[in-house]
């Protein structure tokens, strides 16, 4: 018999003091009897195993929203397009604008639009990922992202809502199901986090606005200090074209498009998350240490264990949390 895995037990919170709010949900969001499809569950949990990777994904309502009876502003979509070694896994997460009544709807729409776009293009995306066509991937995914967020702005106009209020940040991962393909693709717009856990240490590999493009490197990309010629951010500078009498006035500059392709290294764990988890990871060293201990075991956690880990609370951080982690065999 093999001895049980050792490691720290699940904890409710880290830090010197407990968070202000209760650990469990308090109030449910208000419901409209004629629009029950608008309701959002407190927690969404999913997972899968394809090729060399194991996926765990979760979206949690934040402590503040649980206390105030507000819906979860974060939305999570996990989807597989295609079958066998031609399949492509998409993880999309979006966060609606703060303090706006339709934030949860905007986030859900953003996930659905990018899901449709990726699903319809998945044969070409799989081909480009396998062939390492980084430039084609970058430009293609940039177009799909722009179109998806453009549809969100169109939806805001149809509802008579300010586009700045009916908006969402969007972050995505593409994971080929082919076990021979270790390329992983991250892209999106807006704040959040992209981290790598390697040999028990966290590395913040979120593409920065000062980065430039480069070639994939071994192990989910590397910080600039490690690979000066490595994986870089590609961005839309957001410089509007001067108006003409034949075209409408240009839209305000948008947030830069973030993109990274890289080759996974066995034993690494990639974590993509919304600001609700990225901020405490960057601001509370004890949370980094705790999750590193929990997620450095030989086997990935089960769904229940991953949920327990992802909801470990930190005082001062009460936003929704959405996270997708990928363990490489």
C-alpha cells in the first residue's frame, strides 16, 4: 500500500487576521420570476484530463457579493471542440464592470462570444498550434477577441446601455488534446494573472505592456530576466485613425491585447485567474506559499480539493475569484 500524500491540510484563510465577511454565502441575489435564466450560481466547478495535461477550473462569488446578495460578476466557460487528437480545449473567463447592474450578463456574453468564435475556427487553430505558427495565432486570436468584444459593445447599444458599463475583461487558454503537442496558448484583454508554479516556486509570467513579441520557450514562457529573446506581449497600441467625412469617429483607445505561446515542461503548473485571485497572490506571500505546497504534489488535486484551495481567503480581498490551473504530466 502506498502511504497517503503528505502536505498541509485545507485552510479557511491565510494572514494574521480572518476576513471581515462570513466564510459561507449569506444572501442570494434578487430574482425576477420572468427572467430566471438571468440567475448566476454562487460557484461553478469543472475539470478534465487530455493528453499531457490535467485541468481544474472554478469560479466563486466573492465574500462581498455573498454578503450583499449580489450576483457573481465573473463568468467561466470550459469547452472542448472536436474529437480525438484534433480536439481543442478552451477555458475562457470574464469579469464584468464593477458596480453595474448587468455585469454578470456582460461577462457571460463575452465568454459565449469568444467560445463561438474559437469553436468555429478550431480546426485552423489546432493546425497553427501544432505547426508553431505564432504570428498567425496572434493575429487570428486578436481578431476573434476584437470581434467578440465588439459584439458585446453592440449588445450594449441595443440595450441602450453605456458600453463602458456593459463591458468585460476576457482571458483565455487554448489546450490541444494531442499528447504530442505541448504548446499552450494564452490570450485576452484586461486585468488578471498568469502564473507558473515550477519546483515549488511561483513565477508571475503575466505579459506586460512593455513586452515585445518573440518565439515560444520551454515551460509556459519565462520572465524577461530569464529569456531576453523569449516570449513577449503583442499589443494593440490603440491609436485611432483620424476621422474622415465618410467614416464614423474613431472609438476611444482600448486595453492592449495580451498573448503568449509556449511549450509546457513536465511538472509545471500553469494558473490563469481573474484579479480576484491574482491580486491576493501578488499581495499576500502566505497565500503563495500555501498554494505552492498544495499544488506541488505528484498528482493534481481532485475537484473538491481544488475548490477548497481556490477559496482560501485573505483579509482585504473580497472580489469574485475565477481560476483555471493546468498540471503537466
